[in-house]
C-alpha cells in the first residue's frame, strides 16, 4: 500500500461554509436601540442634575466670597502683596494715601475747649499791686479799661527798697496780653475808682497770695474785704520765717522811741512846715499807692499809707 499524503492544513479554507439551521445568517451591521426616547430622557435628566450641582457650587462660592471679602472702602487702602500685571517686574504699586476728607465731608465733632481761662485781659502793670486791664462784661464792664488793685496785699512804692523787684514779679505772673480770672469781695471799688479784686493767672496761680509768699508784698487787711485773709496772712508768716524777698533785702525802719510820761517833749525834727501841697489820703481807706495820685502830697509824720520814703513829710516825691 502506498502511504497517504499528509493532510493539507489550508484545506479548510476551500471547504464551503455550513449554514445554520433556520436559514442563512444576516450580515452584522450597526445596531439600533429598540426605544430611543428612553435614552433621550436619561440624557436630559443627567444634564439637569449636572446643571443643578454646578449652580449649588456657584451659590456656595458666592456666599463664601461675600462673607470673607473686606469692605470696598478699606480694601483700597491696603497694599497688595502681588505686583500688578501692568507694573514692571519685581515692583509693586505703593498703596494710595487715605484722604482726610476735610474738604468734602464737614465734620460734626465740636471744637476742643480752649485751655486759656476766660476773663479779663491784662493791658499793663503799673506797680507791684496795681494793674490796668480790659473788662470782660462780668465783674468789670465789657471792653472798658479799668485799674485793678490787688486785695489784702501791699508792695513797696516806686523808688523804695524792693519796689522794682515787686513790679517785675507781678509782670512775670501777669504778662500783658494774658487773661486773668477775677473775684470780688464785699466792696468792689474804692474812692479812687479802682476795682478791688483777687486775681488768678492763666496757670491758675493765686497772684495775691503768691506775691506775699515770695516776699514781694506784705499782707495788709482793709475790712470788710477779708475773704482770703487767713490764706494770705499765713503766706506772710512763711515768707518771714524763710527770709524771702523784702524781709531780708530791705533793712527795717527804726521805731520812734516812746517818751516816758512827764518827760519834756522832744525837740521837733527838722522838717519843713506844711508846704503848699494837697493833703494825702486819710487812714482807714484801702491802701493807696503813689500811682493813684497825680502828684506829691503832704502826709505829715504819720504817713498811714507809707508814701513818704525819705521821712520829710511829703509823699510821692517822684510824681
């Protein structure tokens, strides 16, 4: 027997295809859904869900932004940490200077109170205890020029020991142009039309007492004006104990000895007879200074207002 040839491996390609039962098979093509409207509904529903989620995210982001964003009027004044796109590289735009708003918006806040005390204006210092002022309409007539005599004190007369020092001290306490607070006592004026007052300067210093305490004036009481007599007399005691001012600068006047009873009268001092001069002011009235008199006056040996500094019986020789 002859051996049979080996089977051809490609012989199956030449064999006809077998048909499946039921007829020939339909060739495959693109498949179509049986119900396309269901797919359309699902797509529309998915789109609606997606749009709703995006809207919720946008609303949440807007709420976060509105809750954390600073007010517009303050954000413009804060410097930015990032450079502007139109600025050169590496530089930042400086923050805008805030406007004070005075020119556009009128202020409603009241003006601060003035530190200067309201009151009388000092025009000039005449001597240590007398000054000229302009009234403010309270104790003194408004805008009227008046002469003020400081109550319960007495400074040396012009030409006497420590008179210039007293005037200089009063000028320091009451410089011309400054304002004073004035207070009256029982009697407002004297027979010379001077206003009798207690005075405080702009720093609140009680000038009447201060002049006595520093030794530039003596304490002198002329009733019924005695409102601050205790304070002023205590200031004189302190000045005497400390030897302040005139208490050591000026020698004491020797006292006239009193002759014993029955002794002959001492010879009259060599004093001129009563010259042709008006009599000086009598005792018992508020203290009078030479600045209150128009010229020399005859005071005699008593001299109740200490106007005679050389003992010749004539007061206010320098007038």
